C-alpha cells in the first residue's frame, strides 16, 4: 500500500479529532467531562462495531437476512398501494409506454406507504414484546459498556426503532426529573438516529445506486448510539455519581393486537403527511433561494445555487471524514442539504447524482454521514415533544435544542468517518 493510500485510509482520523475538539471546545463544563480513556473507549467501540458488521462475513450475512425481510415488506406494501392507487401505486399500467420511456414512479404513492406499513409492524412487534426485548437488551449493553444511566440506555435502545417524537415517549415519566445531562443525551440520541420506518424509506430510495442499502442503514443506526452518547457527554457532562445500572421499564403500551395495528397505522399516516408537506415546502424554498441567487454574478461560468453554496461550505468537513477532495464539493452539498433542510431530500439528491461522482468508499461515507434527522425542523419538533411531556423543562429543552442539532450532526459525521476508516481505499 502506497503512502498516499495509507493517508487516505486514515484520513477520517482528522475528522474524528476535529469533531472531538469541537465538542470539547463548546462543552458546558470541561472540568466535568469524562476522562480521555473513556472517550477513546467510546471511539474504539464505534470502530469495533463497524468492523464486526462490515468485515465479518457471518455478521454481514445476518444483516442480509434483514434486508430480505425489508424486501418482503416492500412487496407487501406494493400490493396494498397498487390496490388503493392503481398504476400510480405500482399496479400494471393501463396504457403502453412510448419506446424508451420508464414506468412512472410516484414517491407519495409507491415509496412513502412503506412508512405506514412499517409503523404498524413496529407497534405490533412492540406489543408482542419482540422490540421491547431488543430495546432492553441494547440498554443493558450500553449501561455495562459506556456507563450510561438506565433512562439514557433505554432511550438509546428505543432510538434504533423509533423516531424523534416516539423515542422520548418511552421515558416520558422521567422527562420531568432526569438531570440536564440525561435530558441532553435523550435529545441528541433522537437527533443522531432515524426511525425504523425512515430507515426502510431511505434504504429503498438508495437501493438502485447502493447495494445492500438496508444493511448499511442498520449499521449506521448502531454506530450512532455510542457516537451520540460520546458527543452528548462531552458537550453537557453530568455528575459521575448520577451514573447507575438500574433497569428502567419502557412506557408504551397497547390494549391489544388490533389496537397496536390501528395506532401504529395512524402514526404512520401522520408521518407520511408530514414528510409530504416537508418535501413540498423545502423544494419550494430551495427553488426560491436559487432564483434569488441567480441574480448574483456567475462563478466559473455557472450561476450560484444553494447546492453549490453548501458544497463550498461543507467540502472541507467531508474531506476531513475521508472523502477525496475532488469529490468533497458534491458530498458537501448533500451534507448541507441534510443539515439545514432535510435528510430525505439529501438522499433523494444522492440517489440522483451521476454515476461516477463518488467512489464506492465515498458513497458509503456520505450514506452514513447523512443518516440522522439532525436538521433545523427536527429541533422544533423535538423541543415541542419534550415541552409537552415535561412542561417544567420547556425552557431547558429550548436552550438545549440547537446544541442537540450540533451534537446530532457531529455524531453522524463521526459515523461517516468511522466507516471510512474500516472500508478499503
């Protein structure tokens, strides 16, 4: 391996160092921060998880089984959407396509229904105890390895499957009394991850251009847990005496199987409507911004656009986590879209980039870096959720809102850097 290849392989260490330095620099109490041995252990845990999933064939094959399960859910969803929406939902076309034309792909009718079906399945498996067992197991592992409290551990486990609104509901009773550090950790965990329903949605969007997209999304979800806990503890340290190994029980209950299916379905419908509304508004705002920027002088013979601006701003960040410099502007544009606007819009743009824009390794780094809901809209959603669950913490949640946005993005960038470290150049 040449010296250049060695540098490229280890390039992500620059990003990890910068992320840790920034988290330390904006910490509320640097004296109360965890020791650097604990920080190194948390980073090593992320690298170990990435190596286990990506480099151990047996583990990756196990993830592939989940991928087949998701494909089955996609086929089942298509059966429902095609019945309801006809050819717009994926049914057979009632007309003959022109030569060279492709069948219509209507996101709202063929892709977004996955959210509804997966939301219903999540509620059903929670009621049957399958997800509760998995969440409690993850909580136990995190309490034993990273020393988090029971509340943080339980919320962390729930964030693998639930979204920015649903995950805090698991610990709703504790929201009013948990420490400031615990509250911030709960907020960062929500920001640094995606729900199971969104995981399926994003993976389906990327599947045509990224093989095993579901598997990589699952790995990203697991990587984000130690990354989020690490960044949260550095930025808002807690009292070490608060750490406990007590087991906290989740608080979401259903009255029966049918109640779980109905409530899960309705929650999925609400999420679909929210996604549709957000995408319409964001695309409109981006278009308006581009119309305004078009009045500025040309740069390199091309008009200034929001995407190009994001590319310039975030290119150094993406380079630091392992993306080659010639690919960094394109990666930076996607990261800017995700951070400021919305991660699904970023994934839609990612799926549409011309072939050859990114190397295979860069494609993985970008996929992992985008895999979180840490955008400005989520800040308002999360603060509103916490304020509703614990009105006495409204002011504190508002103070921590933008910090959780920063921390969530740092955590997802760290995930991108870590996957770059274990992926061959």
